[in-house]
């Protein structure tokens, strides 16, 4: 738009463009402590919509919400050696409280596997108590050396699920269910994000897990972003905390466990996958405001029709905002809504009233055209669904166009350096090739089957490594 404030072009400096969008769309500010963020109302509105959609899917999968303390005794983390080793560099530790040195330091929650198991060990007595399916919405702290708002912050918001099962198969299947029926469904059908579902390599899996399932999205600059993970924990934490149950046969058995999580990182992914040089583009099913009705000028007839149009859209099920702030220039308001990525703008002025029309501007599909006021309430829901599908299709087309099939480590590194992904047979790469790529800042994002399925093991026949630079 000619009147748009200048955003750094994505092609010129993608990280700067990302920060410009966050600032000018009013999503978040840097917090007073390095690595923290203040999420502003519009940004938090996006997170609230994500929470609502995710929470419904989590509950449909049988999990109940609970809450566990922010402070965890340091001794809890030391019980599972691989877990504490994996998180040690990121821990924030409290040594003093109430003006005194604590008898035992406490860790500010980096994740909750340890404290959850402390209580699972108390709650689980019999096979009748299983499966135990718990989720919590909370904040976590992981001290971040290279912070970036939403993507990597020292404190962030998330959901973390923790479950206990009687058998390995039940735990495995539940982790896979969360991976596909909760996370993939939400990301594809609400966020309109094309994601690759795969299995992490041993090098990349969660500390203390026996398997990690991941969802990887390609951002606008070709880098990968891990959007969510679901872990099979095996019996590692059950052994450390003595989480056992009385089986039907009368034996004392260790439970099998999962954990899984997504976070406010998804807001960053939303910006980088769908945004353009004019700002955000919010998928209609997610958007807190799906359509905004703007008064071009402030005479009484225009304002009355603007408010009537807003009421009709709301009655048709559209989340609508009426912008009748005619003391603020129309161009400035239009640009602000463009930056915020609201899918539809309905602009009404005196000339539109004479013609019985409104100017309909589509943020996602682009373009604008006059539309009869009488058909707006019928037309807009259909356009919103069209735009939802368009965003998902474009994200998938981008990934497919920028993914190369290669045979060597050198070709994989070259593809990643050029702003794309590479697919290479895992048998030809292996841990040694993975280590060589890591030296060049390139990682194996996940292993997938030749047909796009999720391999059952690291050495499954035909496994393909998806390779990229990442955030």
C-alpha cells in the first residue's frame, strides 16, 4: 500500500522484517530482563485463540488440565541423568528466599517431567488408575543466550502434557495420537500451516526420551521451525521416581509415559510463515478479528450503516470489529488493520452509501472490489474459508518448491545454505553425516518415510532425513 509504514523488505533482511512486524503490528515488546517479553493485547489475543483451539483437542483426546508448581527442588532433576544433563545449561536456579539461603536450591520450571512424576508416583496405585492423562497451561523458564521474541525467550508460555500408561504400546499410540490428531490437525486446519510430521534422530530427541515425534514448518526464508513435539519417555522417569502400579496379575509394574508440548513459539511461526512485506496475514479460523468494518468519514448516515453492517456480520458468525474512529485519518486506520493481518476489510463512505455498496478488501487473496451491502453477511463467511484454504495451499507449495532431493552431505548443506530444505536417504547420511552437517549449522529436522509417513524406528527401511537450517 502506498501509505504503508516502511517494513524492512523480507528479501533484504528477514530477521529485521520479523522484528518490524512484531513492533508495528503491536504484538509484543522486549521485557526489562534480557530474554523476556511483554505480550501485548493483540499478540495475546492470538495466543488465546490458539489456547482455545488446542485445549478443545487435548480434552477430546482424554487429557484433563491440572497445575504443578513453578519451583522444583533441584534434587528432582538429578534423578534422571540424561534429563538433567540436557537442561543444565538452561536452568535458572533460586538459592535465596525470604532473605535467607535456601537449604536446597530450587529450579524455576524448565519443564515438568520430574515434579509430575513425584506426584504420579503417589497417585498411581493400580492398573485401574491408568491411563493417567494430564495437561497443564503454564510458563517455563529456560535461560536463553540468543533471545528472539516469541521464538526463543527465557520465559515463554506453553502447554505440556504428561501421561502414564500400563503398556509400552498404549504410551506409544497415545504420543502418536497427540502428534497427529491434536497438533497436526490444529496446525493445518486452524493455523493453515503446512507441517512435516516426522521422528527426531537420537542426536535431536528430547533429553530423557526414547523417541521424539516432531512437526516442522518451513518459514518464509526457507528455514525450519520446530512447531511442537510429542515424546515417548519409556520407563526412564518411572524408574527414577518409582512410579509403579499393581497389575491385574498382582505384580508391581513400572508405568510407561509420554510428554508433549507446544508454546508461544507458534506465534513466531505464524508471522514467519504467512507474513508478507505489508505485515501479518492471520488465518481466518484463528483471527480474533476476521473482518473490520471501517467508516471512511464520520457523518451520521455512514456511521449508522457501518454499525448495521457490523451487526449483520456478527449475526452471520463472523468475528467483527467496527472501526468508527473518524477522528483518526482513514488511511492510517486502514494501514494499521493491514499490518495486523485482519483477513477482510469492509470500507464504507458517503459514495458507497449512494451506491448501496461497500469496498471489500481481502488481505490474504489480495485485491479489492465493490460489493453490495445486502450480500456482505452471506459472502464474507465463504471468502474467509477460501482464504483459509489458500494460506495452507501456499505454505505447502512453498515447501515443495524449495525442497531438493539430494544424495550427499555436501548437496544437503548447499540446499540449506540456499534457503531451502533437502531430503537425503538416512542410510547414506547416518549419525556421522549428521555431525558433519551440524558443523555447518545444518540439522536433521526429522526422519520421514519415503511416502511421508513417520518411521517406526531410527533404522526403518527407506527412512529419509529432512535437512535444513533452523530457528
